C-alpha cells in the first residue's frame, strides 16, 4: 500500500457512473473529473516551526471532497488513487 509523507493524503477516487434520463451512459471523455473519494492513508502531518506535528483533519475511512485539479493521479492494481496535500481537501462528507 501507499504511505503518504508529511501533510499528504491518499484517496481512492469514487467515480459516479453518469447516465442520462434516457438511459445513455456518458463516456469518460465527456465527464468532469471526479472530486470525491475515500481516504485510505494519511501522512504524519506537517512539521511546524517549533518541531511539533500539526494534526491531520481527516482520518482513514472519511469520504472527502477535494479540489478539481488537485494532487497526483496514481493507478495501482487497476484502482485509481489520488495523492493530495491536506490543503486541497475541501470538506468531509457525512
């Protein structure tokens, strides 16, 4: 598995299947990039000037919204992950 460093988070991207009301599936090339995912790994946190670690605001299992073009896309065993900085996590859902 992936172990993120510092203030980074690994997210398993949740790709909602999009279908029109007439039953037509929208191809990947026409869809907007997904912005929702499940946190699967969390770094240790940013090191502050005084040497302490800033606690992370998310934990493994949280469903988060993240900035549209944030992070780096990684594919492992046919599963899409995104590694983002905690500052690009916008909200925790539910």
